[in-house]
């Protein structure tokens, strides 16, 4: 990336937003994946059922609040929403650590879910028309880095005690809040008489244009969600990996994805987003199919790299396409609606994956996911470019 292009993406404002996103997602992933299960079950003696409920409701709250958060972002300043976001996150973290009751774990998880949504939507709303793919790649690089770094870093800190881990997470949220205090945002256009219902009506034209894409929005997140409950057992039973090998495969896939997001986003801006969607989804499908006949660590690591690269190809292009359907004057509400639609697939995917694995086996679940991804790639290959990106001719 040239210096000019790099500076156009990593502006001081974008760096501050990315820092706040990193803090929020670092804390959430560290809490939900590492801290909460160990602290609640091992220290407080709370059941795994209660912990699982808290985590599920966290993601339900995160998805359900996006439309409302987007609507508020269009009416109130981003600075105010960031203050509310960090306040809710701090309150949620405090409730988890000091509540000592299952229902307070749920309350804390809900507050953390509510607190994370505005930051994510503000980052998406900051995307400019020029270089959409590059900016999406940068945002998702920060997001993936925080998701991976949070649990890994906290696992080392938890060896020194739960209290130290809690105060570290609190300190990070306070640092993020401090960045918010120093951030400047453009004034929000006055919308004193526009209700949420009226704003959704104004979005109807854009959503009507993207109606053919809605099934794909749900299916592609559901296809990924199918794999969540079966990957550990598939890795051990079908691929012959131990837990260390499985962890190494996940790290390789994650590193390749994070490394590929920004360059793939830049190339998709140059060569066309649809080409990258087709290539990425076909790559994901092909790698999963080959994974069915793979065994041993070397071949699985290679296929994990292909999956990671394919995911890096898809993410910036897909979100750059979505951004063309978001009206400039309603970015908060628009991104809230689109994120909620995608969240449907996130919620139904793991349930469907668990059912298929229980009814058949893990291999069938992986095959179903691969078929869905291949169907999505075929759809994006055949759909007219004008239906995929309004106002653009075919590539």
C-alpha cells in the first residue's frame, strides 16, 4: 500500500475509532471466552448452563439492540453514544465480577452486548465512498486481532488471579473511554420530528433494491455458524488432531485472515467487489470439501490457510457492497438494520449445525456448510451487477 493510500485509510479519526473498537472487542472476547467460564464455574460454583445462557443472551442483546442503537446514532452525537457504550460495558463487567449470582451474570452479559453495538456501528458509519474495501479490511483486521488477542492475553493474566484479570479489563475500558473523550465527531443532522418508523420507511427503497441479497445475508452467516458446534469434535474425530493441533490450525487460519484483509480489500476496490465475492465463497466451499478427505496436521494447516485467505477475500468485499445500500443521512439506522439481518444467521446457524450433527454426524454438517457457500458463490456469479451494486454495470 502506498503512503498516500495508507494515510487516506489510517487517518487520526479512524485510528481513534479503531482503538475503541479494539478495546471493546478485546474485553468482550476475553470475558466471554476465557474469564466468564473459568471464574463463574471454577470460582463461584455457578453451573455451565447459567454461563451458556449468559453468553447466548449476550449475543442476542448485541444483535437485537443494533437497530435501536443505529436509530439513536442518527439522532444524537456519536460522542454521547460512545459514553453510553463504555458506561454500559463497565457496568456489565462490574456486575459479572461482583454479582456472584447467575441472574447478575446474565445482566452483566446483556449490558456488555448493549455496550458493544454502538462502537461497531460508528466504525461502519465512518466508511467513506472512496476505498470502501480497504477501509472494511482495516476495520475487520482490528476486529479479528482483538478477538484473538483478548482470550489469549487474559489466559496468561488469569494465572495471577481473577482480581488482577478483572482490573485489567476495567482499565482497558477506562482507556477506551478516555479516547472517546478526546475524539471529535461531525454534528448530527437534526431529525427532531422523524420517528424510527418513518426512518425505516425511508430505508424501504434501499432495502427493496437489496431484496435479492437478503437470503444470502442470512445464509452466509448461517453457513459459518453451522460449523461452530462441530469443529472441535470434527477436528479430533475426522482430522485426527489433538487439542494442541486444533489450536494451531485455528491460529494459522486467523493469522492468514488478519494478514489478508487489508490487501484483499484494496484489491477488491481496484478489480471489483463481485469478483472477490465469487472467488472467496468458492474458495471457502472448496476448502471445506477438501477438508472432508484431509487427515493429519500439515494438510489441515494448509487448508486452514486457504479458508483464512478466502475469508479475507469475502469480508471487505461483502461489507463494501452492503455499504452502498446505506443512505448517507441514515448510516446508523441503515447499518443497524443490516447487522440485525445478518445476526439472524448467526443465531440460527449453530442451532442448525448442532441438529444436523446430532441427526447425522459432523461430516454431514461440514458438507452442508460447503454446499451453502458454493450456492452463495454461484448466486453472486449469476446475479446482475446492477442488482448487487446499484448504479454499476457488470464487471
